[in-house]
């Protein structure tokens, strides 16, 4: 059986690629699987380039970390990771995610931790660090002066935002530089939420994806109830779902329906803002057209 052109699409880029640890001749990269795998992932291609010299390796599809060696000190590098499928013996390589890094001099090792929700920290082993400058993509920068210790918390109130970290010594010489994307936050509310009666025992809920991109949406949480009784809740584990049939409702009754997007990050369930709509079911004596269908649309990718 041949695959359709849609099934042959290459995977999207890996998510949240960043240099987790750099120094002592190596770099440890960390990433998450593509939001849109578009088929079973086969492997990841990992490369690191300095000037015209590049090295690469292939890692299994389960990989989320890679330690790269050798990595030279005080050198500008570009690290890249791309996912690929192999369908009917045809390799399909997706776009790469990349991160720029200026590696520290010998004797210094930096660690960037960006796994907790809305929290980023930079730590290091070795001496000579004087200032740490943290910049968001919009150009808003904060500079911190290091007064001993080997760790600093980086405040980042903007989720899913490109940022950079620059570290210098007392003479303002560059020691370390890297870019990363901040962890996701709670999604904004779904848009265009509406409820329509299907028949005397069913309502149809429709919505559009959240407008504000605070990270990948992993699914939706739907709740419904009447004005005088507690209702039910349903967790939908699909980011592409845009319509839901709510069955077993009471005839000629008003329902309040709430829908919120959620994401799963660092083992946490982060539910976003709720959108609310109201619907009235038909009376069993009224004429109606019984119909329903589910709508799936491609998830909007975050820039």
C-alpha cells in the first residue's frame, strides 16, 4: 500500500533545544520530540560546527540528550538537531533546531537548567565570573553582578520566549554565551467557542486554538453543567481537536460549557484560561436534524 503525500511529510523540528552543560571539552544538548512527528520517528541527526569544521552523529529516536566531544574552549559553535523518518525506504528529514554557543575557557563549566516551569538557572564551576547578562528577544536585558557563589536564578516571566545568556569576567572579556527558549506557560483561552443543539439529548461544542502562543498545546479540558447541578469533565488528549459532541444531556435545558487548553511540562499538568459558552438542548417534540462530526485541524506551530 502506498502512502499519501500527507503521510510522507517530514517531521517538524525538535522542541526546546538548548546546551545544558558546556565545558571541559564537551557539550551536553537537551531537547524534546517534535510537536508534529508526522509518522514514526526513526532517529535524530546531531551536528556541531565551528567555522568550516563540522562533526555529526546519529542517535536513536528515544534520545533526548546527547554529549558531544570534542568541543574546543573559547570557540563559537552552532549545534543542530533534526528528526527524520524512514517510510517505504525513503528518508524524510525535517528542519533542524539550532542553538549558538560560545564555549567557556579551560577550567570553567557552565550548566543551564530550563526544565522547571517559568524558572531558569545558570550555574558554573570555576573562578573568574563577574557579570551575567540575560536578554529577551525583544531586547530587554538585565545584568547581574556575581558576588561569590556559582549559581544565579534568571527571572523570566515570559514563557516560550527566545532569550540569551552572556557571561563576562572582570575585564568584560566574554566567557560564555548561549541562547535558549524559555519553558512553556499556561495556554491562553481557546477562541470562537460556541455550543449548538444537535437533538434533544446532544450538544455540539466547537472552538479555535488559543491565540497567544505560550508553548505547545497537548490537549483540551472540557467541563459542562446545568445551572442547578454539577456536570462532567472530559480530558481530550489531542492538540488538533476542534469539535466535540456532548451526549446524554437533558432536553430543553441550559448548559454552561467551559473549555481550556493544557500542556504537559516537566511532569506537570498546566491548564490554561477557560473560555465559556452556553447552549440549550432541543425539546424532544421539536423538529431537528441529528448530525455530528469531529473536526481536526493542524496545530499552529509557535515561532
